[in-house]
C-alpha cells in the first residue's frame, strides 16, 4: 500500500514535502520508559522517523518493570509480557517484529521463550542488540551460552548491531545468519542552558572539568579513571564529575576517599534533562575508558552534541564513528597510566580541544533521526525482500 505522510523540517516547521513508501507494518518491543539508560530515550526518535517514512508501528513493552526486580517478579513479569505480546500478534498482522534487547544470559533467558511462543505468529523477527557479548562466543568454553545464542539466532531472521566489530564476531560465530550494522538516532532534548556550576558539584572557577557519564560498573572503566585522577591531579589541577548510578556506586565512593580525591571528584548520581545538559556544558573533556559489552554508547553522542572533546577506548561503535585526533583520543582499556598521560596532553592543548569540539558538533549530524531512520528502513526492506 502506498501512503504519503507529511514531514517536518529540522527547523521544526511543517513543510509540504511528502515521502512515498510501501507501508511496512512493524511490531516493536521496547523497554519501559521509566528504565534508566539511553535506549528508552532513543527509541521514540527512531519510531517517529520510521513513521515519517511510511511505516505503521505498534509498540509493546518488553523487559523489566523497574531497574531492580526480584527473581520472582522478573519471571512473573516476563510471562505476562509474553502472553500480552502473543495476543497482539494473534489479533494484528505485521510484516516484522523488531525486538529491542541485548545479549547476555539474562536476556537470553527471556528472549528465547518469547521467540518460541511467537515464531509462528509473525512473518519476520529481528533482534536489535543494544550491546552484546559476541566476543565471548569466539572464546574457548562457554558451551551453554553458545548453544543458547545459536538457538536465539535460529528463531530469528536477522540481527541488528551497533558496531562493525560485533557484526564480524557474530558472522564468525554463525555464518548462516544475517547481521546488519545500524546507528541510534539522536535529538538534543535541551538546546541551551545557562551553566551555573551548582554548589553541590564543588566546582571551582578556572579549574578544568572532566566528565564521566554512565552506569557505575567496573567495566565502564570508572575505577581506572579514578586511578588516573590520582596521578593526574599531581600534575595539573582538574575536577571530575561522575554522572550515573549502579551497583558499584558505594565502592566507588569509598575509592574516592581512599585515594584522597574527595575535593576533586564529585559523584552526582543519575541526572537527566536540563541538569544533565548543564553537566555537559560545564565540562571541558568527556572521558569514557569503557570495556563494557555495548555497541555505541549514547553518552558519546551526547558529548559530541555538547561540543566536548572525547577520550575513550577504540572498541565497537567508537572505532566506527570516531577518528583519532579529530573526534577523540583513544586509550587502551584498563590502563590508568596512559589515560592520565592522555588527559594531561589534552588539557595542555586548547587548540586541539577547540578543533575536536567543532568536529564533534559537526559529526553529531550523522545521527539525526532522518538519516538513521532511512538506513533502518533500508535494512528492514532488505531482510524482508530476501525471505
């Protein structure tokens, strides 16, 4: 069926442009909006972009109801979710079910039962991994994990990932599968705030500010960053803002005290909206020395939008989208010494910081919903067309 839908220009004004496309009926499983993280913020923009391109989309919630759940509530909640999703597929016909998920033991234990129940109810089932343990599939051992992952792939028609590294690893593990690299869309929620340097952040005028935003787990490199700060503050004055929460929050606070960094490290907790935007605008460098199993962290795009030079690791989506010395300076994971040296270099080079700031404000345009939505639609059409 051919449908024409009005588009909205990037300036926000209605235009008379129309996009003609064969309507695709998509049933999209999404996390609940109250769950912390980048995915719930990203998906409304993707859905809006696909609708503007002629897609009919129905969404259903899938996954945990809260950031922390007991095992009993997880099991009961997923059983109810599966029953509800099955009912939706029985009463409506869709071209594709697109499941937003990740890849680990916890998600395998919920996604495999879902696909076993719904496989015969939808023409095509696609998985969108917002992070995956694909590297583990190529290591010796882990047979149970590998068998469960292979079963998940057999029950689906294609997998979308956020980095070419993941795509290569999945193709090596399961050569008969279809794997595509996509990007997450980005829209700045707050265009401008007036930085006020809240007193609770303990920032001092004229002291450069480093910013970390992410879930507080060791694999995000936050403890390596603290070790680097212990070295860095002996060489140049600076302050570190740590935005986020997670299971390592208490241990992290204890480490700040143990390293004598209480005066130059502030843990803000989870921030969003204008307060998070203020953290980006207040800061001078964004630092994420991660080795977490994610595709391309949304916080890196947020940092680019804020015009921040970036220091991160050359893994996954960062290797795809960032150029050394242009958008970012890359550091090896788990290496506080090199991290400290790199930060000293960047703090001492205002010209390089300014160049990287300009490059990142330009680079963020690659992630507009219009650009990303068109690529998604092309991938979906390619999968459906080859079945």
